C-alpha cells in the first residue's frame, strides 16, 4: 500500500512501537511529549507499572489540551467583543 505514509519506529518509556505516519515531524513531537510526560510521572510517583503511568500521562495531556481549548475559546470571545 503506497498512500504516502511511512512506517517508523519510535520509543516511549523504553518500549519500541512501529507506527505508520504521513507526518514524521508531527508524530515525533507527539512521541517526545508522551515520553517526557510518562518519564516525569514515573519519576514523581515512583511507579514502574507502565499502564498506570500511561493513564496518568494521558490524563495530564488531556488536562493541558482542555486548558488550551478553554483559553482559545476565551480569546475568541474577547475578539468577538472587540469587533
């Protein structure tokens, strides 16, 4: 299948994953964010259970996403008020 995507190997918390992507740079940024977040949580909680660390990392990243969305929505409201 040649749909423009490529298969690459990435490492997250010592585990290697083979992923397919059509945007290597974006995927690498995502992998870096997830890996850094998981390492930070593992260090702060002293937990080595991969699934627990993964869930806590997902929650932290989701919280950041929702905060950014809230900030973005508030900015749009301010811009609409100033028209």
